[in-house]
C-alpha cells in the first residue's frame, strides 16, 4: 500500500497526480493527536469488506437504511478500485488505531421547507501504525463496524493479538445510564445484560431491558408484560403489569407506578400496593 499526506495542491493536475505517490512515514501516526488529517492511499479489492446480504437482511439490529447504503458502497467500491486510490480523512482513535473515512454520497440538504433531506453516506476503515488496513472499508452500519463499535462502547480493543478484528458476540451493546459495571446487550432482537468483559450475566430473552435506579432489572417480555428481576435472575416483581415506571423522588421514591389492565397504583419492591 502507498500512502501520501494530501497537502493543499497548486493545481487540480497536481492534486490528482497520484502516479507520483510517495511512501508515507507511518511512524508519524504515533505522534498524531485526534484531529483529522487528509491522506491518499492506494487500494485493492482486499481493502474492502465483502457484503453478506443474507446476514445483513436478517439482522434485526441493523440500521433501517443499511441496504440502501450497501448498494451505494458496492457502486463506490467498483469506482474506487478502478481508480486505484482513495482520499480519506484519517484520525487517531483509542487502541492506537487510525480511522479512515470517505464520503461516497454527499446526500441532499432538502428543499427550502426542510423536506427531502438525505443524509450523507460514509465508508470507514481502520489502519494500524504500520499502515496496514486491518478493518477493511465498509459502511458504519455493516456487521463488521457494528461489531467494532460494540467493543468501543465496552472499552475493549476490537483487535486481537494477531492484528485481526474480533467478532462481538452481540448485535448491539449499550451503556446504561444507571451503571458503569454492566451493559445492555442484544442478539437477534432479544435483550439481556453483560458484564465489563461482555460475558452474559442476564440471559438474552427479553423484548426490552433496563437497569433501573434501584439497581434492579426492569424487563418487558414478548407478551408486552413487564416485571422487575434481581441479579439472581429471579423476579422481585412478577411480569404481570402492562407498565412499571420507577418513581424518582418524593416519599415514594424507589417504588413503581404500576398498571395492570384497567387498574393502576403504586407498588413497592415486595409487590404490595402502597396507598397514597
């Protein structure tokens, strides 16, 4: 691979004269801060991620615009490979990685009334300090980059000791507002909880899940009824309510506003009605 820092050119001819690409001193990467740098790199088909259409279509956690973005990616990939190079914005990220981004579709700002807005479409890759692409170009919503993003949320290096990208065991990892020790995780549309090392501690079997301010686990089942779980995976409040809302302040703080069919009221952690 050939890398060139893309500095302002005196003319269009000079700017696109990539036959004159010089080798870039990749040791410079270790000196970078987080701001963007402009680079031009030579690329081949190996530098682009293959598209697994079947997997992406079946993945319930995929962004809704993913299929459209992947079509744009396939078209752009063909054009870039034929050209032989790509202009990128490069920035240093955590775990000593260089993130490379390129806009393949600038989108549309919409009309004067704000209708018809189309967001820009970007592709992304990751390179190490040796100038090797270790996570090939794809759209951010693809399987590969959702996996890398999940590791990033968990604060875990997405690259293994062999310099290869790891595969996250979950489709989605989210950091709860109420805990820094656990993560909400999703696989095939089912939610559970994992620890800091992404080990499952509450099985992925719920429609929705949330660690609440009592330090317990609010869950909604597939039948849309909800309850409160302990960390021993036992129900403190059985899943028989259509809604359970944590009360954040006042004399009833820590209790729940509960609805069950046509009935509503306040219940405590013993699942008993609290007059008010």
